[in-house]
C-alpha cells in the first residue's frame, strides 16, 4: 500500500507490532515453559497474533488484505516452491543414512578420544550440509555418534553440543537449507531486478563458516577427550556401519557444484534428485518402495516424506509473511528502519553492519533461537538499510543468516535446539542425561562463528558493495 493508505490501528503504530509480539511471547512459552518444538505450533501462534491484530485495526477488510498481500509476495511464493523441491532432496539423503558410512570410516581408521570427536564434528557438518537441515542431521547422527563417542572416550557434554554445532553448520552454508533460502530471498539487488541468488550467497559465506570450524576443531580436539573408555563400543559401531552409504556424497557434491556454478537452485536440485535416486537404487541403498509407495492406503517413501516434512515450515513462513504484510502496510517496518538509520552507527557501512548483526542476534535469541522467523522479521530491515549503504545483497544475506546461526542457538534455558538436544541425551544406561547448561558447553562452533562474523564486520573482511549491474565491487570501486 502507498504512504497515503497506511493501516490505522487503535493505539497507534505500536499496535501494528502486536501480532509479532504475541508470536515472540508464544515462542518463548512454547520453547522455555512447555519444552515443545513444533513448526505447526509456531504457525498457530503467528495466526493467533494476526487475529488479535485484526481486532485492533480500524479497517478490518484492509487488514486482511494486507495479510493476503504479504503472503502473496513474489518472494514468499518463490521460497515456498524452493522449500518443497529441496525437501525431497534432503529426504533422499536422510533416507540413505550417510552417518552409517562415516561410522564405518571412523572404525576403519581406529579413531577414539579427541580425534573421534573431531571426526564426528566434521561428519556432522557434512551430513547437515548434505541434508540442508540441522534437525535431520541431529536426528540421524545423534543416536549413532553420541553413544559411540562416549564409549570411545569422549566427554558427554562436549559431544552433545559438538554434534548440535555440526548440525547448525549446514543450516548456515547448505544451498538447500531453509535459512539459506530465506536469507537470500529477502535481500534484493539495488541496481537491477531480483534477489540474491543462493549459489552466490553460499560461495561468499563459506569462508566465515570454515574459519570458525577450523578454530573449533582445534578446541574440540583438546577438550572432548579424556573420558574413560566404555565397554560395548565395538558392538555398537558394528550395528551402525554401512560403507556403501558414503557413495551418496557424490550426488550431494554434484548438486552443490551446480548450485554454485549456475546459481540456479532448481537446476541443482533436479540433477541432484535424479542422480541421487539412480545411485541409491543402483547400489542397493534404497529400493523402489523407498522412493514412493502406498501400503494399505498409506503413502510412503522419501519423495512423500520430503514434501510432508516441509509442510510445517511452509505454514510458518506463510504466517510470518502475513505478519510482515501487516507491518509493512502499517508503516511499522519503515518506522523501525528510520529509527535505525537515524542512529550514529548507521553513518558508515561498518556501523550499519554492526548494528544489524547485533540486532539480529538479539531478535533470534528472543525467538528462542528459531532462525526462520527471525530472518523473516529482520530480512526487510537488512534489505532496506543495506541498500541505503549500497552493501551487496550477498553480504547482507550472509550476515543475516550467519548471526542467526551463531550465539542465539547456543544459549541454555532459551534455545529450542539446546532443549531438543537435552531430550536426545536421555535413555542411555551408561551415562546420565545432560542439562541445558552442560549441552551448551559443547557449542564451540556457534560461539566462534559469532566472533568471526563480528571481526568480519569490524575489520571489513568480506565486505562488498553493489556495482552498477549488480556485480560485487570493493569500496574503491574495483571488481571482486
């Protein structure tokens, strides 16, 4: 809507924030009080906020038109289609159980203690990058790597946090990660049409993740070992080994290459899904019924589970775009942006990036470490302020995604990821369940990522600006 037709609320412009505030309070209650982690529940909270916001709006019809307009935004539609496509590819990789291949590899080279911890971290990073989902990496890798690592002499609290941190790695760098897709799709070019392409974002952000990972590996090596060896490690590893599953890294690598080379996620996923399915069937990792089947009227297979697994995320994104539609039509987003631009920090690109990065950290923390709603909330703000400073959309997307995947997911007593990991440590006879504080001790990588990104902002490392045709240029105008 134009400036002359802003939504008017009882209570003024601050009432336009009510749907978002209700959502945030609901998220904290769900994660912290009820210990529940469910995307559809999050969506419910968002829609409840929208309904209450509608009551406060002076024009009911215009309010819901703004909600519909936000949901129908071309960026929203593009994101939803991408998520369903990558959901099928991620489900394929999950079904092939790559973690069992890494267990075979670790057993073959006789790793234990600190070296096994480092191996598990690297393996989990690869799995999360391949699946594009921290939850998929956590649920497939944790039941295998966590008990095995303890029996092989690793510190339980460090290993629990280490596995979670490795799972978060893929959320940040995987082309098929929902946070990667959302952060790229919300950042528009200033000098040409379109939003930041996923391949370009990934290729320019991986350096921050790799530096953080290398620092973490050194720390993990020294702090993860020293636990007494347990009995039964050999038997546990033997049950969890399947060398053939490592072949599935080939279609993953191919999809990553195509995504970065062509900057077209649909082409990359089409090739990855086709080649990956063929390889899995050829090597006997999957059977035709694992691809798609209907048994007693119930559908199954990774194609079905991939689409089904994305439904909750998609509904959440729809609800958040609805909230953003209201805030945009009411002028609430412009209000926040104007306040931030009037800050002394916004006088320079460094100051603007620092302000945005710290704000993103606070917002994601307040949302219980849930990156998707935080990215959708802050995306328009990063976009507008970044354009004002001519910061390239790749850089904006990388800071938006990076800070959301750093410190906020590591904070005990508030992070939904910490709560989930605490639940996963239960049920083992040879080790006591961990507390949230204990799990957070192992979140070395995410803390390192926060400081690496902060240093990148303060020093200008990786800062690029947008040229006349949308190309990356340095501050002096030279092409990157």
